[in-house]
């Protein structure tokens, strides 16, 4: 698409302002591309203000742009923003770099080991398109939805969470990140400490710091967070919130061991604290996993757990539909913050999500993803063991979409990232996953965002090249 857009730009001078460009059919035949490619290329030119599209008439070259005004002086903002930070106990730090690593697409031809979503070949595109089409035909589909979410969708999420959770205790959210943001704003005042797993998801750390909260690390191992250190952290800090991912944790892939699950709830309850359970990867289980434990929220009658889940990871980055579940007075605070922030999740998106999860295609999709993720995980783990044995892989998860590697002391993390990009492979650095000093260099390699096993093998080969480059004197 980009190549066609560039070709069309180069030929725009052949047309006078207001002149009509060739038809889409002519462009399809001339450049031997699909109608969709032509449509997207023209849309890009329109977005850049180079052409104007008139339905039923065609595409025309835009009129020349008028001279742009001189840039204003925004230097005053440095003083204002710094003055705000000086009055805060914990200055807010809005840093999205750790999140952008997994959201930014690398240059063409680069193997995308840094991705955070399913490759398009794994997404249920046909099923989502059909669900969106059916949703659009529902009576009232474009009207105002209930602020808590569609009752049927809340009921579906409640059944998925299980236990005694009811639809009345569920709020539909615009994805998991939005739900985490709402939960942290509801549960902790600015300046407060928040206990987090170490390492943990950079997006959550970014949300906490932007809200003026102080993340405090609690170490984990292959069985999840260590209860003894969690209890000590509550005593030492007086924190009233602990954020965790008990299932296929990001980035380690660990699952909270059975005996530790009630311990975590007991410790939090004794501290008068909430547990924010980010259950982001439950629908990314692998084929060889055993039965999954229920969410912590399903075994929590006392309202300790605020549960977060989402459909996004198992479907598409753009299907941003998730849920918050809580019981007790905190539910009203969560609801109020969400309403103030965003009013509600767009109804067509909720209707489409409901159509999707209620269709026969949904269980088929989950089974397909489970099989494909296992194949990709095994391919990546095997290639790393064969070609990069110096990168330690302490845990091979049975769910999720990535592997967590520890670098030897001889490899510098930033230098390796740069060398890997030169070799044609994009990696996610380990540093953003730690809220304090990391114990060593790490990498997170995603096997879900690439095209398949062949691209995984090629990515490992390129990573080997990068490591060898750094080893040369």
C-alpha cells in the first residue's frame, strides 16, 4: 500500500488542482493490486491533504495549501508543568516508552519479536467482520448504551469469571488498560505506595506513575509472587493495593501456584488491602496446559479482589472491550470514575463483542489459537536452546504469547537491542518491566506477533547474528 501511495504522489503534478485522477478500476489494472490496496492508498493521500474524495464523482487533486502560520512559543509550559511537579509528594511521570515498544510497528522486513498482539493470521477477522455486520443491524445498535454496559455482555463476563460473581458486579470497559487505569485511580490516592510484582507489565507501571502513585516491587519466582515477601511489603509500606497477574504473568509467564492463591488473599485481607487481578491471558492458554485455576475473584466473597479482563488479546488490538468486576462499596467508586472519564463503551463495539462470543466461531477460534501458540512457543524455545544457549530461559509457560530471557553479564541490554535491530529483528527490552533496579539484563520475545514458525526461526538466526556482532573485538 505504501509503495502505491508513493507512486501516486509522484504523479500528482500531472494533474492541475481540482483535476480528476484515474478511476480505481484503472489503478487496479495498471498497478496489478487489489481494490482494497487502491482504496487504502487513496485514503492515505486524502489524509495528507493531497487529494479529495467525492462519493459518486471520483478522486480529485486537492487545492494547494495556504502558507502555514509561524509556530507559537510553548516554552512557558516547561515552567508550568515543573511547578505542578514541585508541589506533589510523588511527581507524576507520564512515560509511555515501555508501552510503545510493543505498540509501535518496526520497519518493513524486521521480524517483530516485540509485539503484544496476535498476528493478523491468528485473529478471527472473518468472525469479527460477521459479528460487526450483525451487530450493526440490531435495533438500537447505534443508540446510547447503559453506562455499566449491555446487560447481556455483563452477564457473559460474570459467567466467564465464575464463582459467585454476578452481572450486577461487572462493568464493561474499553479494554484492559482502561480498566487498570480506573482501578488504580479508584483504589489509591496520589502519593500512595502500590505493591506490584517484579518484574511486571510496563503499561500498569506507566498508569501508576502517571497517577502519582509509587510502585513498590515484590519479587516473583516460577510459582508467582512470593507470599512471605508480599506480607513483608505490606507491613513495611502500609500499602492498600497489590496489582498482580496470577495467570501466565507478563513477562515471566508464571502462574500463581495453588497453595499461594489463598495466601495472597489472606495477606491482603489482613492488611485491609485490595488485590487488582489482571487476568489478561486466560484466553491465550496453550494446547498442552492442564485445567486452569479459576480467577482469584471467583473465590473471594469479601470483595478483596478487583478483577480485570479483556477480549482484546485473544482477538484484535481494535476490539477494545473488557470488564471490571468488584463487590462492595468500591464498585460504586469504580463506576463513577469510569462514567466521568468516558461515559460508556460505544454500543456498536459492545454489540459486536456479544455477537462474537455467542457465535460458533468463538470456541473454534480459541481452540485454533491454543494449538498455534503451543507450536510457536515450542519453535521459539527450541531455536533458542539450539542457537542461543547463553540466553537463560528459566520458565516455559503453558499460556500467554512470549518468553522471558535473562542475559549473561557479558551482554549489554541496550547494545543488544540496537545490534538486533541492525540485524533485522525487533526485541522488547527487559528494563521497563522493573520499577526498581533490575537484577540483570532481560529480553521479552513474543511469538504471537510474527507470521509463523518460519519467521520465528529466521528471527532467532538474526538474533544470533546480533549477539555475535557484540562478541567481536
